[in-house]
C-alpha cells in the first residue's frame, strides 16, 4: 500500500500563517486581508485542529480568536510554545476583555481588539512573520556559536590527547610481548619518540617448538598511522593463530599441521585490508618470520621492511634476510614468496625499524644497516639484551644525541641451545585399532610417566586411565569397532607437565555434542570423555580437515608433587613453638599429613604452647577446620594450647561462618600470639 503524505506536509519547508476561529466567514475575510503578507494561509476551526496542523506544517504566525470552540487562546498558545517555540502568536479579542489576565506567565503575544483595521492587521501579521524569521535566525546563530565553541574546545583537547592516546596505543596495542622459550634468548624493545608513529611488532607462540615474529611499520605519522597499524596487527593476529580450527576444553592447544602457512596469513591479511589501505592511501612494510626449532629452519616473507641481520655462528659472518614482495596496501594484486634459511645453535637474528638505521650524524651521514651488521659481529658473544643495548649506544654516539629522534623498534633473537627444545619429544608409538592393544598402550604411557619428576606412581595411574579411555573412544566411535586402522600416540615431558597426543583417521568427534554422563545410573554413555577431563588439566581436540586427514587429541597433565609432608616450618620463640604452614590449601587431600606432621613436631619439643602461622593459607575446607580442632584438643588434653595468627580474610571468613573463631584465640601478628602465652 503506497505511503500517503500528511494533509499539510506540503507546507513543511514553507512558512505559513495559521488562522484559527469558529466563524467561516470571519476566517475568509481575515484571509483576504493577510494574504498580501504571506504566500500560504491555513485554517483551523478549533484548537485541536490547529495543534494537528502545527505538528505537520511550518507555521510562522498563529492568528486566533480569544474564545474558541474547545479552548481559550491563551491555553492554545501555551501548547503552541511547547510544540513550536518560534511560532509568533496573535490574539484577537474584544476591547472590553482584559486578555492579560488570561495569559500564562511569560506569554507575550500580539493582542488586537475588535477595532483593528485591515492595515493594522496586515502590518501586525507582516511584523510577526519578520519576528518569526528573526527568531529562527537567532536560533541558527546560537547553534552555530555553540557548535564552533564545542569544536574549538574539542580541537584543543584532541591536540593534547593525541600524544597521550598515541603513546597508549603504542604501549598497549603495538608493542608486543616477548615469549619465554627454552634455549632461545630474546630481547625486544620499542622506544617511541614524541611524534606518534606506526611501528609495531608481535610474537606468536602456537606450539612449543614454533614461534612467529612480525615486525611492521605503517608509512605516515600521527594518530592515523597508529590506528592503521593497530588494525593491521589485529588482522595478522586473527589469522596467525588458528583458533577457529580447534575444539578445546579449558584452554587452546595447537599442532604444527594446524598452523596456517605464513604465506596464507599474509594473503588473508591482504584480502581483509589491502583495498581499504589503498583507499586510505596508507601502506605498511612488514617482515614476517617463523622459527621452527624442531626442523631447525627460519622461514620469512619480506614486504619492503628494513632487512634483518642473520649472524651465522658457523662462519662468524652476517648477512641480510631480504625478499622481493611489495608492502601491504601498495598494490591491489599481491603475491608473497617465502624464503628459508637454516637455524643453528649460536645464530643471532636482529630485527629493527628505520629509526635505527636512518639516524644521522651531525654531518647528516646515515648510520645505515652495514654498521649494524658489523656491530652484531663484534658483540655476538654477548646476550641478546647486551647486543641490543650496545648497538643503540653506538648509534646515539654516532648521531651525537642523547635519545633517538624517531621511533625505534629493535628485537634480538639468539639461539642458545636448539637441543633443549628438540629433546622434549621423547616417545612415539603406533598401535592398531583393537582392544587387544590396551595393555601395550598402558605400558607405553607408564614408560614415559616414570621419567617425570614428582609422584610418578599417581601420575602414571591417572594417565594410563585417561589414555586408555581415549584409545577406547577412538576404536569404538572413530573406527566403529573395526580393527586394523592406525592410532599414533606421542608423548613428551615439558617443564611443568606431561603431554600425550593421540592421532587417528576415524570419524571426527564433536566435543560439544558429547552429553554429560548421568551420575544417577540411568545411562552408561559419556563417562569416557568425562573421566579424561577429570584426570587432566587441559584437553584439546582438533578435527581432521579432509577425509584422509587426521584427528588429534592432546591431553595435558601437570606433574604431581610427592606428598611426604605438609611442608611445615618451625622455630621456638620465647618458649613457644611457632609453626608456619607453607602451603596455600588445607583441604581433605592433605589433612592426614598435616595432623601427623603437627603431632610429630609437638612431641619433639618440650613446649606445649603452639602458635600456628597461617599467612600463606588461602583456602580451608571443613576437613581442614576439623584438623585444626583435632590439634587443639590434643594440646588441651596435655595442658597445652594453640593460637592462630596472620589469618587472611577468606580463611577468617570461613572460621566466622562456622563460628570456630569462638573456639580459637586468633591474633593479627605473630608477636601478639607469642606474647599472649605470657
């Protein structure tokens, strides 16, 4: 159904005179008089109709009788002021009436008595139209003045805030975080100058033996360059880490075959940003590097960036890593060509922005990358941090300055020991999809677990059960019970945990579709995945990407510390035995050891006055509270007593919740607790 315009919509952009009255003849005669003063005249027979017209048309002057069929003129004009404050009102009234008494406070309409002449009426309407135009013009000028004042204030504020915002963007978004990788010495530093720039860098560490480094620079200065750099870094991060391909419980886990190649990463970034960068007339130089410590290779793509320096420990010489690709946003049709060099223990890689190489001497000679290369050879025996600081010191001395005039980004990666990373992969075994393999699978798990530190017996028992369940799920659901298919299990030890990876080519598992097990006994399914999760600290699952691909499940388990004691420390102070609980938790798992250790300490000393320092305790459950009560009773039975001190707020809240603070004497400081026995 077509949309119909409002009846008076045609007068929306044109100034009109609205005449309100109940006598049609009078309306007509008045219209004849005022039509020379305006081009559009509207009529209304009641206040209701007048307000309706006013809501649809641009009424400059409203001319009305004092007495209308449904309202007084003063009341109508009050509503007119609310709807259209720039409409000028004129009231026609009998000379005998005191119209001023009927007006509302603040109302000042034109008032004409019945003795008006055509000339007076015409002039009054003309003057009112002029007043209406003046009111509109004053409103425009006022709004313009307010806008200009706001813009001026805003511009001053923006000029001041731009440097602060740029510094925050650089520190929070553009300067990357340096990872800690065994065997690799990395030092990174980004020094912003007063002028905001578009330098950025970031590390990505998707697997234990692979890390990526991207160093970029947006051509341009100021906040726009920093914002474009942030957008580019965001897109790179989006594609550098394959979040969307991995199904994860608790936290992410990655495999090398799941990583997006560096060429594809940059193609994705170019597709997402290339056209926009060209339209904005921005482009960014970029150097993307991938270190594969297991394969001992470094792959890179050079997109017009300053050329990183590679120091080879084998021949003690430097060379430049360089490619032939255009910066991002430079051309619409981009292609990227990865390069690769060998990676060896002792090698050094130095990445830098042009703020280093383009600093100038007093005679305007540039520092240049050749000088940087010579300095890397000179200081190759130092740590990565010492190499970086030595090069910066030489550059400042060369330029005769105390600080760099341009943004400086500098990253030094020194390969100290490749064998540290490569030694992590300890065991790999292949099995067939048959339940007869279960004992062999458990034996394989046990052989690796017993090499771990800590309580290897508990670790092995828990991991045997978890891997046993994972293997059964692969046979039962992945291969539908068919034997003869391959299942590969890999295991390795890391600094704080053991990791197992099971790979198969069966039907993929959707972790989100696995129901929670029924603990009421009405359903037997779902316990396998549930047990794996309960026994592990983290579980990751990646489905195969094609029919002949591989599914991968990773199971992470932290090492289990041997619980030979609760790690209590003690000393005697003024005849009082002071015991400090070093652990953060006192729960059902450790109360037996705690009570035994406390009793052994008490029996080994002649003092029966004991202060228990709980400054490290963060959690206590009902079993822990019961163990403290047991110690207190044992001491009381032999004429001794127990004081508690330095209790944290969460633990104190637990005591107060069960009203055990009324059973124990609790002190804020150790000194107060000790002196309380005197």
